[in-house]
């Protein structure tokens, strides 16, 4: 395990805070600019935004001698300056600290969902794209060979989607801002709904939600009021993964503030799905990557003296029932009986548990 220099950890923390601040304060597109023009005996503020294909769209803002409006303009100038500074922070973290960043196309998709309000509505990015964020969150360099993916997965609790009383713009419109070839994929169980969106390149975006009820619901799309017309695929075990997510920053552009699963929950969840893929016809390659990600995160967190968090998540999942235990045992058996088992057992004992009651010998 190679720790990041403390300087870069500090830079990432600064970027995280400033990106979140900017998300709250952006009222006008950062691509535009304010100008003042004289009319009669007064000056007025206008906002110019470049138009696709050339030219600009000019919007009236208000008189320069209105203190509230001019204060807003000044804050916008600070925001644009901060945008440039945050871009430099992102560049430094990528070029000097060698932290992972998504491909430009993927970063643009995440950025579009940030702007559309998906994460404001308590959405969570899951899957390997989320795994890429853990290097910076944990302050270590994680292996690049288990960070590659050809899709992006996003999740939200159905209860939250219903309760927030708000919605993002139509998902298909949001995605087509990035790539006009995106299309809805009708759900196999009910073609009136879509949980997946695919670009001509084959890149897939999928929305997921926990299935905490009967397996009968696993194959049916769930209507999600907050997702701008998109539905979500219900999945078992997902409620464990996205419970109490953590803030992270995707190193793209000026930094994209998002939510990802807590790393210890991500690791234990990968133990589970690493076994489940064997019976769900998803292939052994994905199963192998799931287990490698789980092992990497668990060993890293134990080495960082965060083993108790891993043990707590592990015991919570184990105690949820036979299906959970069977899946966890399958992956732990695959990983072998090395130092990970011993260290995890030590953390369980510290928390007052008996490792033998959790499949650890």
C-alpha cells in the first residue's frame, strides 16, 4: 500500500469543500459572463452565454446601482476564479499524485447528472466508477487494473425518490447533452419503462434501487418519481450498499461533488455480488474483479487502522440471513485463509464478536 503524501490529501480535502460550495452557489452557467451596458443615464447588467454554432444569448439581469444585483455579479466573478483554481487542483491531483480520473466521456456523464440534481436528490454512484474515488478518500494509491469498466451505475432508494417531492429533468435529455446517440432501452418485463440507457458506442448507464421485498419484484422496473422519467432496476443487497453514503469528488473538470457508498460497505457488498454472479450468469471475469476490489479495500482499510469499520459492516451483512452468509462465505473461501481473515477476525473480537460465528476460523 502506498500512502498519498499529506500535501495531496490536504489538496483533495480543499477541493472537496470548494466543489461543494460551488455547487450551492452556481446560479448562472460558468461558461458565460456578465457585462454592463449603458442605457439612458443608467448602467445595466446583462449575462452573455455562448450559443451552440456561434453567437450568444444575452439575458437582462438588472441595474448596476442595485446593490443586491451587483453583489451577485461580484460573487460570480469569484466563482469563475474559483472554478479555474479548482481545475488546477484537479490537474495537480491527477498529474502529480497519480490519482485516478474517469475517461472524459464518463466524467461528462457524471457532470451532467450533477448539474441535473441527481446527487442533490440523494442519488449515489455505485460500481467501479465509484471505486475510483476511494484512492483519494482513503489517501492511498489503489491498483489501476481493477478500475476499468464499460458502464456507469447510479442508485437511489425508492422511498427517497417518492418523498423528496422534486425531480430532475428527463434523464434521456440529460444524457443526450453528452452524447445525442443515447437511447432508452425498454425493460424486458415491461417495455413502457426504461432503467438502462445506451449510447451508440455501447456505453451503458443504468439506474438501480434496492429490492427489500420478495424476489418476485427483482425482475420488474420500479417507477422513480425523482429520476426524470427513468425507472430503476430493483436489486437485492443494494440497500446495504447505499445506506449512509459518503461525499466524494470525481476528478473531472473543476471537480464533481457526488455521493458514493461508504468504502467498507462497498467492500462487503462486493464479497456478496462476487458470489452471486456465479449463479446470475454475469460471468467469472466480473466475479473475479468484484472479489479483487473487496479484498483490496478491506486490506487497505485494515492497514489504515480502519479495520473495525470493515468488521462492523461485515458482521451487519452476515447477520442479515442465510443468503447473505452463503454469499460472503463463498467469496471469503475464494480469497483464502491468509492475513485478511486473521486481521478481520481480530477486529471482530475487538468489537465483542466471536470470529467463528462469522465464518472465520
